[in-house]
């Protein structure tokens, strides 16, 4: 089989032409994987295993809660496509033995694997950095009113799923997981009138 037909760009063209519904499903699955990994990596710093509390709907929406993850992915895609375009242009001209590999389809296939590795690396660094910022005081304080006891407590909001709310007590350095049905109200801090347009 021709090496060029095995390249992801050729496969992508085939998917768009022959299986567009499957392509959309694969992209959605890719987005879910990114979101799940980011959420797991971030919450594990607080002793919370995201997978213990997530449902299928949470997997599908996880990447949409952190749009910066898609900004990082889009930037990497552009760099990868530019590098592959340069590789094709490089390969169309005669080169020396030591530099000929850059223009080969094998290099471009390797480039896609590097791309996936960089996505995991950037998601890891971004989630770890966000957790460090949270532990250093960069968080949103919310007021929780529990349904049964009526207890009111102020905590840092770490995140949510469709069934749970994850919070962090900065003073005790402890995390809590509340079922949504156990919370009567969750109040966000008031917006300063001076900051309103």
C-alpha cells in the first residue's frame, strides 16, 4: 500500500467523504478524553478521583468546562500541520542522506504520535499549574447551604459533575464532595457594582 494513503490527512479526507458521522463521533470522543484526563489530573491534587463521581454525560462535557484545553490543542494542531507541510515540501527536493528523513511519510507519521504526546504533556502541566494556583489562593469562594441541616459554609469551588460538587477548605486544606441533592443553595460571590459596565 502507498505510504501516502496511510497518512492521517489522507485518512481524514476519506472520513469526510465516506464516513462524516463517524468522524464527528471520533472528534467528540477525542474531546471527551482530553476533558476527562484534565479533570482527573486537576482533582487528584485534592484527593478526589474524578472517575469515582463522573457519569457518561460528564465525560462528554468535561472538555467544555476548560476552554483553554482546546486553545492548547488548536495551537498544537496548527504547529503540526505547518511542520508536515514543510516536510512534504522538503521531501519533494533532492536532499542529503542525513536530512532526507525529514521529508518522508515515516517522519510525518511519527509527528502525529509526538502531537498526541504533547497534548498529554500540556494537559498535565496545565492541570498541575491550575492546582498549584488553587492551593496558593487563586480560587472562587462560594456559599453552600445544605438541604437537611441548613448549615451554611463558605468553601472554594473546585468543580462539578452532573451529580456532585467538589469543594476545598483552604484553612483545613481538605476537600469535600457533596451530592447535588444535598445542597439547597450554592451562592456565588456578589459582583461589585463598581465593576459592572
